[in-house]
């Protein structure tokens, strides 16, 4: 069964860092992967993307602060988030493009002073 399980979300203060993880039940080696965030009552937004060829892309709001990466040996996708800014709580989801992998349950990140 294809499954993505996110973790690493937490309540942090502005300026702090978090690393989110997304463990897959199968290989992600040849799959384009993304991280999205969803704030309450708002549409899911693309935060970062990592192509199977290693190319990355980021939303303007996180460029220079977030890094998406993958460990194929562990079937795990990461999102390193630095210099976090105070924002409303959001749930972060990883997503595998192609339509075969279901969305995971997400992991909540709250940045507040």
C-alpha cells in the first residue's frame, strides 16, 4: 500500500528552524516530490518541489530559507525550514506527483512568539 507519513512539525518561535520528514512506503527515486502547506480555511499552497532529476523550485516566500531534499536510501523526503517567520498555523504535506500516491495526514507547524 502506497503511503506517505509526514512528521517533524512543532510549535516554534520566530527565527527558529525545523526539519520536516516524509517517509514513503516505497521508493521515491524516480518521482517528482513536493511540499505543500495548508492554513485553516485556505487552499493548499506549493512550498517546494524536487524533481527526480534533482532540480528544485521554491515559493518566493521561502526562497533562501527552506531546502527540500531527499534520501533515496531511506525513502524519505525532507524540508529544512530556517528563519521561520510568525504566521498562522499550517499543516505541511508532502506529495508525490503522478496520481498514485495518496496524501498523508500532514504535520502541523506553528510559529509564534
